[in-house]
């Protein structure tokens, strides 16, 4: 049995879902993996709340005491550095918004946590897009994990497959549907809905981000593919070198034309190179898929990824719908993989 200290930074939709899932499944993580996943503090812009640990919160909720006051005491007194020092070691969970230009605030807090001996598990893409090598080197130097399932299509396993399941095989290309919002919109437009109506549904269901521009314009797909490629292929691809087209401008007429010729329109991220030794490139854009393409049947907020390899054929993973609970589950999977000995 092992006790794991957790500090959560960011308390938006994914941060809240993480907090709820941790409490809901606390006993399962303990019984199945021998891990006491103890949430010690939540940090957000407006302050910090110190918690008594997940076990105490769960038992207080069960006995009917404590539930009301649990998240009421947000104070400015403790800095993140203080908290990292106070609890000594554990996992910092980064659920802050992704800034794909500066990488902040994820960059600064990831560096701080790694330099103070904490593992980092992140759902935020910015830092890994802007400073991939520096952060990987910092983690290696300190023999700590920097895990990013939550930032690379979350509930859909991508990095785990590329790094572990395909270890030893040469990956020749990667392609995927990595954004649930755009896939949901495309699916609903194929059903006959307008773009704006489909986007509204995606927002109502909590699939789209509060500001869905990064989803719609393809930047979210590009960021995820860059992180996957950098980690799995050892590349250092920059966003500025990436060709990105989203689904904006797509009309019901274009969807109908595609259907008439028996094709499905999908937003695809691709990482490939012209020949062995040539530079890897990432591009994102709409593709017309034949019905027998492995990604053609990926519907709604589900996603999918294909790894083309030299000796394992092509490997496809589909499913892993986009929503805050799925993203929270991906964060917890990464925490379990750091500590569970039988992983
Ligand atoms: N909004 C994203 C999606 C999840 O639709 O898949 C955040 O990366």
C-alpha cells in the first residue's frame, strides 16, 4: 500500500471532474492498485484550498459531515512552491488552460514541480508544445515522470500505445481523429444539422471548450499530434512548421456532396515524412475517407488513431470519447502507471 500526495492546479471543467472522480473511485484505486490517492490541495487563480486528503473527504461525505465546507476556504496565503515543499513529494496534476503560444502557465508550474521532486501529470498542451525537450530533460535529470495522456486525446490511448505497445517497431506514420468536438460536429452535420446547431450541441454536452476556436480551427488536433510525435518518434516539431486547416467554412452542401459520392468527411491530423531520414511533418485538415477506412466509422465525440509500423502492420485504436470525465480518467491512469508496480 502506498500513499500518493496529489496537488491539483486548475479547477475548470477537467479539474472539477478529476476531483469528483478521485473521490468516487478512491476505494477502487486502493483495493485494486494498493494506492491511496490523497488530494492535498487545489490551486487556482483566485487562491488555494487545503484539503484533508481524499480518504477523509470520502468518509466525511459518507457520514454526511464536511461536504458543504470542503471547497469553501479558498485563500491566497499558500504559494504553489510552499505546497510542494510542505508535502515533499507526489504528483502535480496540471489542469490549467492550454496556451499554445507561450506554454504558460503550465510551463512554469511544471518546471517548478519537477525541480522540487514532484512527478507531473498534465491535461494542458501548451507547455509540451512550446518547450518539449527542456521539460523532458528536466524530468529525466530528476528521474521523475512527466505524463501527458490527458493532453493527447485523453480517454483514447495514444501515447501508451505508441510508446509501450509498439516498442521496438519502427513507426512509419501516424494519423488520427484527435478532437472530439470537430468529430461530433461533422457527425451531426452528416445527419443534416447546420454547423452552428451542431456546435451548440457539442457545447451543451460539454465536449467543446468554453472557447471552441482551437477545436474548430484545428489547433487542438495539431497540438495533440505534435506532442504524440515528439514523444513517440523523438521529433521536435514546432507549431509554426505545421499546416493547419480546421472545419470552419464547411457547409451542409459540401457534406451532402461527400455523402452522394459515398465518402465521409473527417478532420485528420497526420504525422509523416517523404522518405526515411527526411524531416517529419505534421498537418491537419479535412479528408474524404472511403467507407472502409479505419477512421471512417469513428462517430460523435469518439476519436481514433492509426500507427503504421514496419513489423506490426497498422494498429488502430478508436473510441475514448471527449468529455471532462474521460479526461479526468486519463489523468488518473497516468498517476496509477507511475506508482503501480504491476503496470
Ligand atoms: N475539446 C477537446 C475535444 C478536448 O473536443 O476533444 C480538449 O483537448
